[in-house]
C-alpha cells in the first residue's frame, strides 16, 4: 500500500540573498556612489554655485587629471600589487614631451632642421609637417614611461622583488632623472605645434573638457578588457590566488609585466595632459600625486589584497575626492582639511566593506 508523501521540508533561509548583498550594496563601489550622491545633495544646498555649468566643467576636468592614472593603478592593485611611482612618472613624461617638442622646434638645433624651417619674414618658425613634432614628442614622453613600467615589471615579476620597495625606488629614480635632465627648471611646450598640444590636452569639445573625453574612452576600454578578454580574467586570477593561477597555466610573469607597463603609460599620459593644462612641466609637478591616485582607487573599491577593482570604482573615487576639494573651496574652508577628510574617507570605506563582508 502506497504511503502518502509528506510535504517536503523547506529551509527558508537557504539561497536567500540579503538586502546588503543585492544591487548597489553588493560592492564597496555602491556604498561610495551612495555617499557621493548624498554629498552632491549637501553641496547643492550649501553653495548656489556648485551646480553651475562652469563649476561642473571644472569638476569634470579636475578629477580627470588623476582619474586616468587611477585606471592604470587599478590594474596593478587588482593583481595584488602597488605602484608608488605614478606621480614621478607623470612629471618625467611631461618634461620629456615638452623638452623634445622645444628641441625639435628650434631651427638651429641638430634635429630641428628636419622638422621646421623659417618663414619668409625670417622670424616665424613653421613646421615641415604640421603635427609631426607633436606626435614624436608625445611618443617620447610615453616611451620613457614604457621603459619605467618594463623595469618595474621585470624587477617584480622576474626578480621577485617587493612591489612596494621596487616602485618606491622607481619613484626616487624617475624624480631624480627629471631634475637631472632639466637642471631643476621647468620646461614649456613650444614651437609651431604648441597650439595643437594645448588643444588636445586642455581644450574642449562642445563644452566637454577633452581630458574627460579621454577618461570615458579609456574607462570603457578598461571595462571591456577586464570583463571580456582572457587578459582581464588573468588579471583577476592573479589577484585572487597567484599560485593557483600559475598552476592553471596563466603566464603570471607576462601578465604582471603588462599591468605595470599599462600603469606607467597611464601615468605618463596623465602627466602630459596636466602639463597642457598648466602650460608647463615644472620639475616638482605631481609631487605626492601617487597618494591621491591610490586613495581614489581604494575608496572606489579596489582591494589592496587583490582580486577586486574596476574602472567604475576608480572614477567614482576620483569624483568623490574632487567634489570634496571643490566643496571646501566653495565653502571657503581651508584646503588643508582635504587630506584629513581623504584619510577619514579611506578608513570609513574599508571599514564599511569589512563589515559588509562579515555579514555575508
């Protein structure tokens, strides 16, 4: 005789996703976005000038001045590494770009005659090929960044040196080389291609700052690479468990070198853009910028232990820092409070993420 089946036992607490594990609360970036939204509301009521068109353009331009480098650092942090040389790399790339541009634009220099000639009036310098000097100068600036990134990657991935110590040493090396090649003086982009340079670094398109456009394009490219390519999967795998990644056949050494090269190139490009905004490349440019760059990445959700990070978090972290800085200026609060607030936000961001992780 068949026995009637009893109703199956169900566990209502199994498989349920709690509210702090869903939607925007599923990552640290979500909490930072929420904090940013609240801060924007506060600034709207605190200052009538905050949401003006001019101020919004300033905010977009200013946070773009560290955001591109933050994208590069985020690559490194995802693998569990760190790069402290980004500030010095910004300065050195900018100086090399400006110096090469000036040198190639001088008719009396050995290489200048190949690129420029004097106009009929005997005073105006004209380019033989418009834009060529600018192209070579930017490639030279990015070239030195490429070399620095290769050295960092080789020392860390091949020689097994600590990322902290290696990049700290590179910070001093690159900054020192900048003082050596310039004798401690700043350099200024000059020559017939200078107008092109300023248009590409500090201009705008339909009211949108050019640096912001570069940032959006690079952030989208980073998102595609991280989430839709084998290289991106390898980057996350290294940060999750490097030994396991190596055992599965991932080329650990190559990937490590590549992320440090990407980081250096991003810093070099950032420095070139900043020099266009400043109109020069002073020898002390971007001093301590590495702290702001790394802080923005960490605030945005990049985990220094590796395995977590992305372009959205990097941008959100940069925007938050710039809104704080801009808000302090509009509120006529001493700018010295900025570093204090940044430190508090870093600790709070990590604390909230730790609490959320323990609640999972």
